[in-house]
């Protein structure tokens, strides 16, 4: 075998090895947000490693801003949410923050959904504007900071930040 053929064979083996290595890690599930005529699909902004045997959870210090969806919404605009089947196969829920007519930020939750649903729609009051939505899954229960109260925490999170869109032309 000549030198060129050996080098080509080594290159093919290297590429095949890289393909095997990259194929070992499944992509993380995504969530799609649709509102005001626009769509943004993102991977999780937070993904915690849960070790049930050691009873530990290791989460990043902050959300991955590169994996944050962004839409411009007007007052009264709703948002449709579609989750990948991997998210729907477990319990998941939605935390919504919005600004009401008085300018005060409020929050509401939808779910938890445990029926395998792949979609839900957030419909605010016509006088409220959604400012953020967080789809939460990988829900676990643990003692709260007081050491006495059991609370539910999300170990996976997909985030939408909503800017204010210009009012629609009438």
C-alpha cells in the first residue's frame, strides 16, 4: 500500500471514529414558541444532571442565554408552545410572567401536564402582555431551604423572553 492510500485510510478511520463519538450523545429535546406570527425553537437553557443513587443534582450557575427564545409580543398576544416527545413523556409545566394594565409583573402556572400532550397555549388577559415563559420538566421534589417544606423543582428549563412589539395597525 502506498503512502497516499495509507493516509487516506487513516483519514477515513478518523472521520468514522468521530462520527461514532458524536453519535453517542443524543441531542437534547427542544421546545418551540410561536407568537405574533414568529417562531423560535430552542434547546434547554438549563439542564441539570440528576444522580438519583447519590441523591444529588448538579445545575449550571445560570441559564444558557444562547438557548433563550426571543419573540416580540403585543398586549393580549398569546403564545403556542410545542414540546418534543421526550419532554411530553414526563411531567412538564409552564411558568408565565406578564405585565398587567397597572404595570405590575405577575406570574401564573399551567400544568403540570402528565398526559403526554405535546402542545399548550398561553392566553393572557387582553390587557396583559407576556414578558417571559419558562417550560419546566424533569420535576423533582426536595426539601426547601427551611429544611421542612417539600417543594417541586425543575431540572430542565426552556426559556422565552418576550419583547414588546409595536401595536398592530387598526
